[in-house]
C-alpha cells in the first residue's frame, strides 16, 4: 500500500466505477469522486503529515492496482473513506489488511476513533467493518444523488 499518485487516479476511479456498475448505479467521476478530480488541491503536499487526508493505492503482487482507500479528517474527526476493491480480490483478506493498516496509522497519530459512512447496500463491507471493531450507529443519511443512495454511519473506538 502506497500513497496514491496523480497518474494513478484514472485506475483508481475505474475501480470505483466497476463497483458502481455491480450495483446498477450510474457513475460520473466529477459527481462521485470530487477529491480525485481535484487530487492536488485535496491530497496535495504534506500528505504524510498527521491530520491530512491521504489516499492509498492497493496493488496486487506489486503490479496491478486492485484497490483504493483514504484516511480523511472532517468536523467529526478521522474518517475512513473511498474503500473499494476489485471484485476478484474480495474475500481474500486484502480488504481486511488495507483497512487495518489505515486504522493502525490513525491510532499511531493519536486518533481515538474513526468513523465511516457506508452505502446501505454494501452488506459484505458491513460484515467486514464489524469484524474490525466498527459498530453501526442509528444514523442514516440520504445522498440525494442520481442513484438514490443512503449511507449508514459506523464508528470504531480505539
């Protein structure tokens, strides 16, 4: 797992787009991934500094890009985001590994909790998050997007 580079954004966006298509959703990079579109403005310099958003690229055998994950910060604190894997690598421990790596990074920076918002339809992801110590909250938000999605909030305490 490495910090994402600007030249990797098309491949990372393609991973997210493939997941959207699995659910029959419409995907438009500008609408769904504004942080990818404005990579330099969002992730920019000093990305390794604690409290800065970071986007990571996951590679299979050091070659093919097969996943993406971000650690962001907002008014609620540390946030796990952009957690996507190609379908052929799911269920093989890659998701668990990449999420745990980011959780370890957040904890090493003194974060006492990490939250995330996950689409209500990502049932497999919900099971994985729960195994990694996240708890489902009662908070549900509509995204008011073209796919009419809703997201649950989950929280992991350290």
